[in-house]
């Protein structure tokens, strides 16, 4: 699979959850990784996790097709 040159807001993505996201995981992300990665990356990760946990299944977000 080729990696796209750039991502657009209209691009499709598939968010999956391999394990449960516990309170310990949330605290680790906030206190350990946020200072390293920054608040934007942390917010993106949290947002994607919330999308997946809303249905507890695979979700396909977006409708744009590449052609």
C-alpha cells in the first residue's frame, strides 16, 4: 500500500481500537506524552479514541474517494 503524499480533511480513514483505553492510559497520555508530543497531537489521539469508543466497532469516516 502506498503512502499518500499529503492528507486532506476530506480523506477517508479507519479508526480501530486494539485495547480498552483506561484511566491509567489517559493519565499516561496527559502527563507523560503531552509534554513530548504537544497538545494538538494529544487532542487528535483523544478525539480518534472517542470516535471509536462511541460504537465499539470499526467506523469508516468520510466519503471522499481517491481517483
